[in-house]
C-alpha cells in the first residue's frame, strides 16, 4: 500500500480511477512512497528492512546530479554504510550485471538500491539474482527460476518511463548475442518503491521525451494485449489518462512539478499494468531497431506505435479498448501529437534505417517474446508491412 495516498488521490481526481489502482494493490513488492521530496525517506525505509550495508546501483549521469550523494546522506543518518556502483549502461548487458555483482560481493551488502532509469533498476535486479542464487543471468531467463531468497531491493526511479519499480522482471541483454532476457521472479521485485518527481527535474529534454513516450507505449500496449484483464486494463487506462495530460505540459515547461508528478505516477501505473499483463509488437519491432541501428528505445517504440495502433484496430476488441482510452477517437493521431510535441515525430528513414534490412528486422521482431501477446496475430510478412509503413 502506498504512503501519501491523499497526494495520489489529488492527482487522480480529474478521472474516475479505481481505488485499487491508486493504492497499487497489484504491485509485486510491498510498498510505494510517492511525493515530491520523498527521497528523504530512503534511510528510514532501508532501516526498516534491516539494512546495515547497501549498494546503490546507478549510472554516471545520475551520479553527477547529486541524487546519489543525497541518498547516501539520508542512509548515513541511519548509520547505514553505503557503497556505489555507478557504471550502468543503457540497455544493460550481462557484463554490467557481472561488474555489479563483483561490487556487491566486495561490499558484503544486505540491501540493494536501484536509483536511476530502468537500466539501473534492471541491473540491480540482475545483480540480486546472481548474488543470492549463484550461476549466471541466463539461468533466470523466464519466470520463477530463483530457488533461494533474495536481498531486499529499494527502487528509486529518476525517469518517468519503464515502470520497472513496479515490476518483478529484469531485462538484461546477452553481451555477445544481444538477445534480451526477461528474468522474472516475485522475489526480485522492489520491497519499497520511492517515487519522487523532483528527481526527474534533472532529466535532459530528450530523456524526458523518450521515457515519456515509452511509458505511453506501455499504457497503450498493455491495454489491448492478449493477457490483459479487467485489473490490468484499469492500470493501463489510469496510466494513459495521467501520461496524456502530463507529457505535453512537461515538454513545454520542464520545471512543472505537477506535470512531473503526473508523468511519474502514470509511468508507475503503466509498469503495474505490464506486471499484470504484457506488451505487444511495438516493443517487438523496437528492439531490433535498437540492436542494429542504435536507435534509443523510446524513439524506436514511438516511431512504431501509431502504425501498430492502426494495425491492431482491425481487431474489434482492441478498437473498443482504444475508444475507452480516448473517447474522442483517433488514438494514433493523439500519439502522433505527443511525438510532435516531443520532437520525436520521425520516420525510420529519417532515423537512418537501411530499407534493405527491413526483412531482417522483421525476422528478428517475429522472434521477440512480446510479439505473441499482440491482439492481432503477426508473422514476418505483417511485421515487414509495419516496418515499411514506418519507413
């Protein structure tokens, strides 16, 4: 159950968002703390989990913002020793996880903190698997592969994007094959998630845009995927309502803390929707684009998303769900408006994608895990048409 329920209720007041959504009743972890300035609670939360030595897992950019120093000070106030691993890379690989495990072992930690974007939180989870259960990350590819207990994890997102703070999965890429491994286990979920929108104020505009569009994609793909349920759809809808209101505002005024709050809460709702359902082919198509052309994930999924919405709308149930999310109709047009406001309204050709490789991308997208959950069945031919439309 979340702390600061009144603040969450105030943000949700403009929409008919169910109480169970506002209370994060379906997150896999134990507690959500939400509100501006709530990073200050991290020492108390770690102390309550019995921590004496913690490892903060983050990336170099976040380390330079001062967030790690502030978190360390709050932890020190509770006499908790702090070590830092600040060498996380975007789209973390098995090599990132191995280095993090080495740092955790050296410090003999009893709690891990993932502070940053999804990459930091995924690395922290991946480290936790190996540190507590041994082996290598490939051993946990799938669901519920960890047999032993894991260390408590505190997740502190500094972006409004992945929603990893509300999920039990770690996404780690094989450093050699580049295959993305989804390693899921309820024991890997954060015991406490601290959502402090002030931490997102230091994000560059491009990061705000890319993570915001990614969160929107999470809301819209979970809303129609084959694993959706009444519960997951409620989180998807709430996420879309907040993100749709917040993204254009935060792009126009990066210092708008209210808009930042809408975005961070919306991203967390979308993450909870993923945990209780699944994604679709916008993400299946995005991963090969990142692997082959280095296109930032948010941009890759954003370029594909309007085309995927139009493609999925041929399924009556998907079209009905889209209409429930955006009663005015034209959901793909609304997404394009967000892309335009975020300076991300770019085709695949504008992003430097080689048209002759679209067939290769289609083959790889068809093998992606999330493709099987799309509301309209896909194969290499249909995915090729999607890539051609986006090109």
